C-alpha cells in the first residue's frame, strides 16, 4: 500500500460519510433556521419548539433517504471487501 492508495481510500470514506449524512444534516439545518426565524419574528421563546420539529424532520428524512443511504454504504463496504487482497499484500 502506497500513500496514494491510502489517500484515495480515505477520500472515498469521507465522501461516503458526507453523502450519507448530508441530506439529514441539511434538512435539520433548514428546519432549525426556519424555526429560529419564526421564533425571532413572533418572540416566542419556547425551548421545545426548537427540538420537536427537528426531531420529526430527521426521523422522516431517515425514512425517506434510508434505502438510498443503505445502498451507498453497502456499495462502499462491498468495494472494500472486494479490494481486501490489495490491503494485506
């Protein structure tokens, strides 16, 4: 294993992590921003108002994006297992 191979493997791993976590984090961020703007305009300072919508959106996004996320992770894992012989040379 040379340096380029290890860097390529690390790049693929980070890309997979960003692809899998991106939709959930993006939707959570968007909902948090909308709730914050709503709280600022109405001056409602209820603490549960910030958490409940984000939790609901994250759960719904896991349901919606779950099969795709699983497929991305399985593709990465299968590529790792198929190239296992190059890791242990």
